[in-house]
C-alpha cells in the first residue's frame, strides 16, 4: 500500500506568503521584536514617572541602571548552569544572555533624582516629573 500525504483543499495556495505579507514582522522585525527582552509597565502616579520591570530569576547584582544624555537604560545579565549526574544518565545545560530596555526620560533628570528598588523579581523605578520652564516670548524690533 502506498501512503500519500493528505493536503487539505484549503491550503491550495501557500498561506505563508500572505501571513508574511500582512504580518509586518519580516519587513520591520525590530519594530515588533520583544522576545529576548523583559516586560515593563510605564505609568504616571503622584507627579512621578514609574517604570516596573519584570525580571524573574534575575539577581539584584546582575542588574545595571545607566543614565546617559536623558536616556535611562536597564540592563540585565543572566547565567544559568545545570548539571545532573545519575547512574544511568548525565544531563548538562548552560544558558547565558543579556537583555536591555531604554527609556527617554528627558535631560532634566539626574541620577540623584532616580529611586530604584528590586524586590521579588520586580524592579520599580521612580523618576520625578520636572516642571518645564517656559521662557517668556519677547518681541524683537527689526531695524
């Protein structure tokens, strides 16, 4: 008996073309890319900008916060090594990686203004909202 692969009539046209075409992922991959990153919530409360970053199984000493020219960057590194030796099998696995997210917080913010706390896999960052000083408009006479 000969086996023939069944092909559904619905798939008479390769749908992957349409899926790739209408899903802009392949066209602009960096625009939709979130894998290899961590989830964050950004919200405003009590005249402060708050950022909550979910960092499960990351140690506090493996997190760095950097403020450069008004951009706050959260970077984490994760190293995991697991090895199991039993009489009848051996298992070894290692994984390494870094993740980072950056946020434009404005040039008025300094590192002294930022409060950060890490507890139970959640990094909470508070930044005060600074008032934008509006300059008075002055008319200049043209001679």
